């Protein structure tokens, strides 16, 4: 008799646990802002940020039909490994901008934002790293803030709570975003400067190059 009564009780308990889990999942989903990047399918952590900008984890050759369907014209890769092993499509331009979130600076951000803007002029763009969370997440957040005018708080919420996966790199990205001078980044982006600082390595190289050209003309 005990076993007969125990089975229905266990069944009810399992049903209750499943109901609680589903309610929690629904609550998490409902908290996700519709302004955040929206999922596209269920592979490669692929999300759409704007009509012309997508983000993802590292794709493979099976993603090519998806990219073709989305009319992707450029893939921007933040990894040190080239995309040439899987991206064998001459119609899609490859751009490689290697950086690490624990060493990111304004020059990295400006290079990425400038590359995204240039690529968007030729069609939809996909940017990716390995997992699609930390490196891609930071550049997505900076795009939101510098180009789209989002607040840092809104961009950070999307980066860390948007469901793109957990990452130890978030802390580095958050640290950079908090100290980033958005107005200086916008000004540098508009002027074509490589950094917000005249003492940055890229700025010094530009100055030396300009000086040498001026001396050659004299």
C-alpha cells in the first residue's frame, strides 16, 4: 500500500518541480528587453542586433546557408585564427581584427567600429569571436553606446544579461566600458583618428609617417 501511494506523490512532486522550473524560465525570458539582440535560430549563438548587424560564436561551414539567407556581405573575426578554414565563399569578405578583452584599448574599439560601419555600407555584417560573449559582447556594447547612443547601463545590461553565455571576460569588458570616454570615442571616430590619445602607439606612428612625408616634400 505504501508503494502504491508513494508513486502518485512522487509524480505530483516532479510535476510541481517542472512547473516551477518553467515559471522561472518564462520569467527570465520575459525580463529580456525587446531592444536587445534577438536570437536567429538555435546555432552558433547567432543574434541580430540591427537590420545590418549580427553577432555570433565561431561558425563552421554548416553556417554558410544561414549567412547566405541573411545576405551577409562581411564577416568580422576577433580571433587570432583565420576564418578561411570554414568560410569558403568569395562573395563574403573576411575581416580579421584580433584583440583580447583584458588588453583592449580605445584604438581596438575605434578600429572595430570603423570596420563595422565600412562593412555595413556593403550589406549585412556578422561579427564573432569563439563563444560570442566576451570579445563580441564588448564590441557590440560599444557599438550600442558610441554609434547608437545607448547609455552605458543599457549596453552593459544587454552584454551581461542578454543570454549570450557566461564569460570570465565580462569583468574586463565591464571595466573598460566604465572608464571609456564615449564623447572622445565619437569625436575620434568622426575625425578618422586611430585613438583618443595623441600618445597612443598608433597615433605616434601616424605622426612619424606624416612628418616623414612632409620632410620628403621639402
